[in-house]
C-alpha cells in the first residue's frame, strides 16, 4: 500500500472538507504516520474513514473527528495538556508535537502498553502516560491549559472543568447513543464557562478503571 498517497488523501479528502482551516494541524496530520499507531492486521485501515480497533477492545476515533477536536483546542507550544483516553497514542503524539507537555490517562493496561510502544518509536519525550480512570481528570497535575477527552461521556463533570486554567479549552463528545455532540468548553473566569456545540456524532464511551503510572 502507498501510505504516502493514502495519507495525503486522508488529509485532503476526509479531513480538510470538515471545516478544517488550521494549516498547522493539517501539516502535522500529513507528517505523523497514523499507520504506525495501529496493530499490524489493521495497518491498511489506518488512513481510512473508519474507527480502527485497539488491543483493549476500544476503537480509535475517526481521523476527521480527531482533527476537528485538535483544531478547536487552539494548541500553543507553552500549553500543558491533559488527554483522557490514550488509545493508540496517535492523538497523544499530535498533542505533544503542538504543546509543551502532555499527561495522558488510559484505563486499559493493554492499550497503555500498546500506546507506550508506539510513542517510544517516535522519539517524542514530552509525554507522561498514566494508567488511570480519567473521568475526573488528574488533579495532582492540574490546572491544564487544554483538555482532550478521547471518547464519549454522558456529561463533563464540574471536577474536570475545574482543572482548566482560566482561558483554557476542553473538547469532548457528550451524550448517549445514537445522538451525541462534540463540544468545546472555554473557561472564561473562575466558575464561569462557555460551552459550544461543534457537530453531531456518535462514538464509543470511555470506560472506568483504577491507577498506576509510567513517565518517559
């Protein structure tokens, strides 16, 4: 398979038409090799408009959804980022390339090890992977400039919102199947938030579990 051509087509045909205008994100999507973040048997699906299965039984988000959520975060190189749901490590890598440091929470041990192996190969170092239930965030390292929630949740807890810095942004998918919405939450001041609906979709929910950690 010609992955260079497939990656170009993913960016130009799947992602750019989806209200994508941040050239920094688009350029990065054309650089980071998504096919290196999937299991060998799914490699030919990595750049397709599908939810690619992960070792722990979950799925990667559609590439276009990953891209739109990244764009809405408006990442800056000085940002400290929290990612909830490491998955394959692909979005983790994208976040790390556009920010100062990423704390990524993954509740599934199989996915965490898979993501760790993938990320080590990239040489990206500004990441800490934590095996944990991320639904209520990561208070020991809060507050965060940006928060990326990598699966659907019924609602965003006040506890998680409180871990944003003033001026911070959080993206997530909320609701219950079959109708969910991608949302952006901006923290305008202490205890003052603005929530915007980005688009309608439906993705698998996050699941809950317990705690250990690994830093590299």
